């Protein structure tokens, strides 16, 4: 009689243990693809329109070598690259990052991009070894408009 009660309990435990595995693996893959690379902004759109100063095509020459680097200790740097637009701005700005599910949270202040962030949540649409696509809802300008960020690994 004890065996008949134990089997359903064992089945439930096994089901719960195996159902969580894919989520953990996906986060782990996203983190592995994100770290130890220099990521350059390719495009940023807001409400479907390209924001020229935040894309590789419309950026000033001094912005085209800027990059993000996400580190395995959950910190990131934003680096001005070899050519700086403003000598008064620090070469690097640092912050923290985390991934929970399909959300990449960036915390810190990215002064060169004029983004004073406490927490910026970006929904991960895709991260490969060479590119990433993230979406967001604008809270910096207060429009609530949807946006997309694409980045390319150097």
C-alpha cells in the first residue's frame, strides 16, 4: 500500500525536476554568448523609427568604435573606444547586469549615451555568438513606446 502512494509522488518529483531544466540551460546559453565579447550598437529604434545617433550608420565617427563588454562577474563596461567624442567623459563607464528568464537587466549610468539608468530591462529576442536583438519599452523619455536594440560582436 505504501508503494502505491510513493509512485505518484515520485512521478511528480521527477516531472518537476525535468521541467525546469530547459529554462536554466537557455539562460546559461544566453550568458555564455553574452560575456567576454565587445558588443557594438548596430541600431536602436523607438516606435519603429531608427534613432540615428544610436546606430552604426548614423553615429559620429568617434562613436563608431564604442562598445559594451559584459563580464562573467556580472559587471559590464561601456568603453569609448580609441576615439572619444568628449575628453571630459570617462574612457569607461561601469555597471552591473543580470539575466532572469528572457530579460537582460542593465544597471548603472552610461554617461556617453546620456542614459542615467537605475535598471533597464531588455527582453532578449535572440543572442548568438555574433549578434543580439533586444526589445524594450521606453521609460527614459517617458513615451512608453516600444523599441529594439541590435548589437554586433567585434
